C-alpha cells in the first residue's frame, strides 16, 4: 500500500522521467541522428584530453627545423646534402633507432648547380677541354640526391609523402597489403587516386615511407588519423605506422577481421568487419584497433611544442653541429619536422589550436609502442545505453522522493559519478565513450522514474541471489545484491581462470565400495573441494561431472587477482585431499588422489543452455586448455598443472617448470608448470630444486643429453623425474630431428 501511495503521489513525475529517459536512450544509440550531440561529444572529448597531464617519453625525439636552424643553415627547403648530413649524424654519430621524415622529396635537388653545369657541358660549353671529365669527378660531391640516398641506404629511415587527387608523382613504397589479401571483403578506407611520393632514387634507398596527409573533422580539428590509405588496389601505411614498424623491426602488417563475412550486419559490411591492424614483430603480434575508414583516435599528450612536456625537441642545427648530448638521441625514434612559423606545419587539435604537425605523428607512435589507443570499443553503444537507462532508473526515482536540498546533492553526485566513471574508462581502459546524452539527461532526471527503478533494482537483486546462490559464496551474493546493476547473466567475454579437478582411478575406487559408501565418499570429497573453491577463495562453482569439478574465477564478481585465487584454491584442495585420506584410511576406504588443471585467458561466460535447462558457465579455447591440463597431471606425475598464462598472472607462487606442450588442434606451444607453494614460503632448498629442474629442461631442449642426465640423476625421485629419465633414454635411442623445437606434442584430447 505504501508503494501504491508513492506511485499515486509521484506518478506524473515518474512518467515524465521515464519518457525523458526513453528519449535519451534512443538518442544514445543514434536513432535521432542529431549532429549537435556529435559536436558536443567532440567538445567534451577535447576537454577530457586536455585534462591529461603529459609525461615525457624519452623514446621519441623531435628534430626541429626551427627558427634557429633556419638562421644558421639558411632558408628552407635545404639542399639534400644537408639532409644527408642530418641522417648521417643521427644514424652514425647518435645511433638512433629510427628516423621518420615529416617531409617529402618529390622533386630532384637542383641546389648544387650540377644539373645546370651538366647541361652547359653538353651544349654551349661542349668544346671546353676537360670540362666533362671535371664534372664527372665532381658529381659525387654535387649530386645531392645521390648523397642523400647513400646516407639513407641500409639505415632505418622512413620518408613522408602525401596523397593527391590530381597526379601520380614519384615512387610509392611497398604497400602493407593489397585488395587480394582481404579475401573478397570490401574495406572502407581513405582512398586517393593519386599521390606525391618521393623520388625513386630516394625511395629505393630508404627503408620505408608513410603518408602524412591529415584528415580533419568538419570543425577543422584533427582528432583522428588514418593508419592506412588505399591507392589503387593496395593499402599504404601512414608515416606514424611506417616509422613505428621500422623501429619495431616489423615483418608484416596485416588486416584482422573480427567476424566472418556472413555474420556481419549491413553496417559492418561497409568496412568488412575489419577492427584491428596487426603488426608482426620479432617480439610478437601487436594489434592496433581501427574504426571506420581504418582510422584511429589520436591521444594528444600536452599542449604540443618544445614546452609541451610530452616529447623532447632538439634543434636540427644542434644535431648537425653535434652539440646534442648523445644520451638524448641514442636508441630513440627521431621525427624530423618543423615548428618554424613560415613553414606552416601547424594543426588545430583538441589540446591546442596551433599544434606542431610533426608531434601528431609522435603521439600516434607512442600509442602504437604502448599498445594503448583511446578508441570507441565495440561495446560502447551498450555501455552508453546502459548508463543512460541506469541513471534514469536510479536518479529519477531518488529525486522524485528527495527534498530540494537532497536533490541538489543527488544531481551533483550523479554528475560527478557519470564524469568519474567515463574518465576512469577513458584513463585506465582506453575506452572513449560519448557522454553528451548522459550529461544532458541529468537535468531531466530530476523528474525521472527511479521509484520504479529502485523497485526494479531490488527485484533484480533478489533474482541474483536466487540465481547465483548455488554458484558463489554467500558474502559475494550479498555484495551482488547490494549493487545488482553491475552483474548480469548475459553472455560476455572476460579474462578468467578456469579449474578442472578429477579423481584419479575413480572407476577402480567405485568397484571397491558399496553404493552407500561411494555416495558418502564422493559427497565428502565434493564438499571439501567446493568449500576450498567457493568459500575460501571466492570461486564460482560451475558444475560437477561425476567425480570431476569445474570452477572459475573472475565472474560474475570480477577479481583482478583471479589467477592467484585459483592457484591458492588448487593448493588448498590438495591439502584437503590429504586430510580426507586420513579419514578414508581410518574407514578402510581407497586413497584419494586428484589431478587439477588451471588456465587463464579470455573466456565466454554467461547463462547458457536450452529452454528447459540453463546454467551459468564458461566456454572457449582457454577453457578447453584447462581441461587438457588436468589430464596432463597424470602424464607428468603431479597434482596440479597450470599454464604459462596463469603463472604470469599469479607470480606470488613458486613453480616447477614441467614442459612445453602443443595440444591437439593448436599450433602454438604452451609452457606448463606445477605450483608448489607461496614464493614467500619457499626455502632456499626448494628454490634451488626448482632452478635445477629448469636447467634440466634447458639442457634437454639444447640436445645436451649428458648434461641433463647428470642433473636429473641427483634430483629427488618422483613421477616427473621418472618421466624425463624415460624420455632421455628414448632421445638417446632415437634422437629428435634438427628442427625439433623442444615441444611435446599431445595428439589426443
């Protein structure tokens, strides 16, 4: 009756709030197509970027053709002999890692006068004795293009060039990939019919080239950059991407498609489902997220320029004179550009209306090196929509019941919370979300419908308790019920850790016991294991499969230390199995031995199943690997086996390296380990033992059978030692081939 009275009293305000929330929600997913919202979001994004405090990145240095350089060397453009000396100083004297020229060289250099003299020698002065021979001897010193090309040859130099709709000039570099590499997909990209590239002589000497053409928004502000542009039937990298690729010694650049062509929506088909560009380096693959037209948002750091605080600027004149300290440039990426007023390389950006164009490339290169890109993620619409709806439900109802003074506080808190949440997503998760609709909605939410929303949240909390009570610990269920909006049964992809545990020889055990004894035996075992998983370390019990237990950490309640919790649970489960064995021995029951496999990685988690029965569970390749690892514990004679991915996320434990394995259906090997104890609890003897095991594996992979056997013979006798002793005998009898990569292949599941 109380709620009926509340609804009767505040019904009109709640209905208005609901209507405003619905309109805002529709606007948040773009149903109205209001340009004003887009411009407002762009302005808010600019403010958000200006709030960033820059940190000096010493990896990238800008060699500035500044006023000082022009005064000392002369007006620009300089002769190619000067550019040659600049390259020689940077690569030879200073030992930089890469040089990117925010400059193009499409025309031959005539500043030396050699061309004029050569023409005269063939014409009016053709009869002058010895003139042609003298010119030929002078050519190496006067052919500045040749000097510049020779200075670049074999050095990590990338030239800039521009696109054009009127001409095809110069020589294009090698493309990143072609239309044929897209396998029939149509990818929307910035396309140019022409180009103003570099002289063939210079391009052939340089290690690469990149496009520096800037694409501004309708308000004239540069906020994003195309990473690849299409010219003809090929895709060519930007100057930033090309320079970073040279620095990273990239072998290839390739498109990455998030979906197969037949699963794309109509809107997604416009850009073929291409959501990332992969750069393949000796250290592995680096993914760069891209939006429509193969663009990425530029994260500007600082106001730009020599005093901007983000990157070091050194004068080109000082580089040529050799007065720049060596440690400033050694091993750095150098971008050669200009801040001189007369050369007009200035861009309007979110952080400064007069931003040096060369520093645009520096910001992009930093993002590539760091692997951080402020981008609009695939889930952006869902989050924006959810924020609008949730804020409408929560704040509108609260304001409908609040006093005026409390309403001001609530509105202020909502504003601070909305800005704070989106700032955190931007700052720590690189998610650039639109917030204009959300901020505009706050005023309307004074009369919104959070009374219904509050009731809905309470009801949702009860549903969470009913659904998750059997999966997670009671205190976590209570935590979820307090804030049900954060938790969902819907499917999602998360970084999780999965555990599989299985009783060794359960079939033989069951044959030795009566049904009543077996029931008690398995109940005692499952109860102990479940408590160790769920109650002791916050794991989510997935299911029992006969005598097997499946659990995972990180959902529905997210734990940043999910891997550490899982490893701690596994160690506790083995200790609990030991205590159970004391009970079983006293009753004359068979001994209990369990094998446990753990893996961490991206998994699909959510409420899955049929109309008849559903369950909150996890799926994916990372889950399958966890199950495979449980089976491998029998092979290696250990109680627990974890993947390298779990070990990397739980470094607080001491591990014994077991092997590098390649499971069926996979090409990449995975290192597997046995967790022993907390690293802080491991004594010197234990650490020495683990180090000797690692040494045995190193020697085996180096085909040093004698060295491996010498150490192995001194190690304590256990299942793993016996396994490798057998392998050593096998390797001696039948040595692996020269192409052996030291990986054990498992051909069965």
